[in-house]
């Protein structure tokens, strides 16, 4: 800025009268101001190095009445300044602290309005990244989403986000530096927010999961919506805020809506640059695992790095049986990839031990079984089994590249998915969703070779057991798998508030996997059990199912 520009900016800045300093920190100053007797307005002074001008420019184009209305922006020598309208009212956090939990009717109304605001941001390419109770104002006309201090535009060529995390308990797993956030990161936060409203408890508190499972507080339909929104894998969540809103109201998502995805909604770990796809998630990315560990070193925030230690998978294939679900050394002989499952959905299972294995001979992770099916909208749902052949090293975030091909061999999609830690000498079963709405003719699974940073000396691994399993259908063709989890910690010490991930693997009549879905639950007490429920959407025909349980951190 030259002297004339500086003087002009300072004259604008001096015209505002500071009524109150709302916040001050390393990320800048937020003030309540007025000018010439009008206002009040909010003025944010953001250090130049932290300013995301493109976010505020895009926000100025948003017409949603539930988002801040940008009045002006200008530059000062050391900061970027934004002026926007002030919304009077209490934060959602203050409201819940004063009144306690919110009833389902009012919770739905609030979340409906939050989804409206969030969808408007996504349509302009903005990821909020901090949707939490303190960033929602309840005004006379309803809920308003505020504070875009750490919001960002999704950058196509970026491999990860910055080190800003968001609010603990509401921030999505990918916000801990392992990949770039997208629209589904905000969907995760909205799901957590719905659970908070209905229970009055913060996600991460020991009582939260038990309260969410209490049908007297959280109706079954809303609990299913929360669990899907808060799935560890973004591909398993609702793909937009609008989809979450429809599902919350019990309305089916039209096929056209399922195919229409937000311009910033992409798979969590996607490796597309070498294959020429238009949209990439980790472009210029040598190996996704190296990036994840590098970023986790940068993010030296106690208790937030994910160090999921895999549990042993049970080997009982009978549907609904009581089963030990810790990792095991068992493998299943898969069928040929050309054999399709006899269900309504297309799909297949394959022995990928040699065919889809990395060329590196020192890769301790082996693919022992895999299978997939396609839903009505053309998206692939897959299930895999991975074996760690090392007896001394755990593999942190084992990663598999999922490649879908057309009949002529053309690549339709490719994405890299990472999973909970794979313990030494064990076999674990994972899965997720892949694709972009075009059904493939074949799907290949390629195990990535872990780098040195992803190999750690083996640690104690808990054994989980599931009991009282049940399968509960709903009126929309979906099924919820429920049960109770107990644990033998085997010397493993869970952290305060730590939970577990639950994977449901569906199998065809031949015993091969065709579908997997994940959910979360509380860590069981040493002498007790913890309830879980996982909803499978667009259910394919299946003959049996497995349940696998893993620590979530």
C-alpha cells in the first residue's frame, strides 16, 4: 500500500466507533462498532498472513438471511478488515446451558436453518469448518450461522488444510490435518450439533453416546441421521447439508439429488492427478500416509491425533450371532472378480492378494478379500479385509486405492481411503463408499505401501465382543444393526472420552463381502457393555453380516 492508500484506509477505520471488544487473540480482533450513529456492526481485523479474502468475497455473494451480510472490506498495513451486520441474540451454547436439552421439534427447526445457511456456503465453495454451538446465534427470526474466522475455500491442488482445527467434539476427523476438508466436514459438525441439542451433552463427554442411544431423548430416525452424518469416512455421510436436512425430516433423497453433489464435496482421500480426473483431493501427493503423519507432527495438540488401534475381527459368519470381534489371523478365500453377487445391486468379490497388490515386495499389508455392490444411484459400496504380516510393527492408517473401471477398461473413478490402525499379525475388515454416480464394470483395490513413519512398534490391542445383535428395518428400505459391546483391554488404556468405531460387513450367499458401513459408540466399561447401532442405506441383498470394533483414537 502506498501512503495515500494507507491514509484513506485509516480514515475509514477511524470513522467507526468501538462499542465493545468481543474477542482478541492471535487470529485477530473482533469488535462491536457503529458509524455515524448507525449500527451496530461487527468488525473483524484479521492479520494479513491469516486473511482469506476469497472467503469473504464469496460470502458477500451469499443471499441467505442466515449468514452474515458483508457491509464492507478494506486493507490496513498489517491486517485485512471485514465489516458485517450484527445479529442480536444468544448463542446456542448459552441457550442450552440455561435451558438444558432441546426437544426434537425445536432441534429439527434449528438444524433445518443451520443446513440452509451451510448449503448456501457450500454452493459458493466455502467450507465453514467450525459449526459449533458458540457459532450459532438464536435470534427472533431463528438460527444464524456466524464466525467464518477459519472458513476456507476448497483449493483443488491442495493436499491438506492448514493447522487450524475447529472446535473439539464438533470438528470432523479430516480436520486434524490428514486431508483437505470439504462440504461433508461441515455435515459431520451438523450431525454432532444435532446430537448436542437433543442430549444437552457435548460430543466427547463420557455420557454423550449413551444419551444419543436413549430413544426417550433421541428418536430412532434422528439417531440414524446423526450416526450417518458422523461416520468416520466422509463417503459414508450425507453428501451435502441439504441431504442431511431431507433425511432428518424422514424424506427420501431423490436419485437426481443423490447424483447432484456439492462442488466441494469429494472423497476424503482421493488420488486422481496421475489419472487425469477433473477433481482431485490430494493432487501432487506422493503418498497420502506420509502427508497424514507429517501433518500430525505439526498438529502437536494433546489428545487430538488419531491413533486408532485395530481390534480383532471375529470369524463367525452367521447372521446375528454373538461374536468376538477383535482382529484375527483368519482369511477368506475370495471368488473371482468376474463373479457377480446375486443381489439386486451389481457388484463383485475378488482375491486381490496378487492381482491388486502393490509392486513393493516389502509391503506388510496384504489384501485378503474384497467385494462391492452398486446402489440405485451408481455409487459403489465396498468391503475389504487387510492382513498385517508383520509380527512386530503396527501399521498406522493403512491405505487402499479404490479404482473403478468401465467395460472397456477406462477409469471412472479412483480414490485413496485410509483406515484405523492395523495391529501386528492381525486381519481387519473395513469398507466405505466410492465413485461419482456412474456404475463401474469392475473395481480394483490396490494396497499402498506404508512409509516408515506409518510403521510403529506394536502396542497392546483390546479385544471387543458383541452380543444381543439385532437387525431392525425401517419404512424406507434401510436396516439398522444394533447390539452391545464389551471389551477386554489387554493392557490397553483408553483415553478419557475415547470411543470405538463399529464396522458392519454384509456378505452374500457364498460368504463373500459385498458392502460395509461404519458407525460409532462409547467405550465399554470394564465390567459393562456399550450399545451401538449402525444404519445401512440402500440395502443390497445379503445372507449374513459381521461386526468389527476398533478404538477411535
